[in-house]
C-alpha cells in the first residue's frame, strides 16, 4: 500500500476557529462543531478574541476581525491541524488566510453554496435580520453564485438576541423556509447564520418540515475541509500567492 493510501487511513484533524463570545454562547458553538467529529475526522477548537457577536453588525466589524482570524489560522497550522474553518457565514479572514497558511482554509458560506449546488438548483437563504441581507448577498456574489440564491428571508433577530428568543426564532425560521419553497420554488435551504441553525435549531427538523435539503455553515465546511485535507489537496498558489510578510522572522 502506498504512503498516500496509508495516510488517508489516519484521522484528519480540522480546526474550528471560534471568536470572542460569552462563555455560554461559546459552549453552544463548540458543541455544535464537535458533533461533526467521527473516527475519521478529529475536530479541535481554536479561540480568537475577534467576534461578530454585536448588535448592528456592519462591514467595518467584518474587516476588523480578519487579522485575528488569520492569526488563528496560523495557530491552527502550527498546532498540526490539517485544515481550518472559521465560525460563521461571514467567511472571516478566509481570503487572506489562504495566502498565509499551507493547509486548506474553508469558508462556510462558500462551502454551503458548493454543497447546495450538488443538491439542487434554486437556493433560499435564511438570515438573522433584514439589515444583513446586502452584506451576505455581496459574499454570495463574490463566489459567482448570486443567480442561484433566488430568495431571502429573515427571522428578525439580531445575533446577540437569538438564544433568548430561540423558540420564536425556530418558528419564524421554519415559516420563512416554507415561504421560500412554496413561493420562490427553492429546492435547497441555506441556513445563512449558524446560530440559528445548526446551533439552536436542528437542520433535520427544518428538512422534515419543508421537504427539501437544508445546508448549514458548520457541518458543510468542516466535512469539506476534512475531505480536501484527506485527499492532500491545497489551495492553488497561482490563485493565492503566499504572502512573504508572514514568512519573515517575528511575523
């Protein structure tokens, strides 16, 4: 048996980067990520102080978080992880991180879109609040998938308020998903906000209620990261040229 085939039999180690959340909120996200571990996929947690856990999130907070997440990607690589995923569908620090580390850095929203493309043709997205739709639509556009996302719905809660309103959120989430399927012809639902689903709401519950696949931003990127790492695939250095700034002593 070749060295490559032997390597594929070992557990793949994937780091999940969680930003600065109150401890109870952190534990919720940690549990959601660790639920996707298996004998073939080991999932570990890397913490970083930056966080989108604020009211009235804007593009400014997203940009300010990127350096901390890139530092966390470097930490994950140094700790021997085979791939890394940041928490959240804002894909924090991913583009820059791919020019800094040599392990796969998998963006949750990008992973959701790619997986959804294997399951259907018309995607419906569920977000926290209407104010976030332009920001998330721009992320989808960046991946060239805007024409696939044919409908958007919001539950109406800001991120820090979700846990206290979990029951009401779940009801609104399912109602919104039903509208997307019934009125927009969506054949896949994207949970564009991991706190809604899968942290507080089981995607299997939504799928039973609406009758189409539900793709969320923790399981999809973690398992996709494990697959790429297990196949020894890396990001193209023609597309993401390695940054010399991070190779200097003390960088």
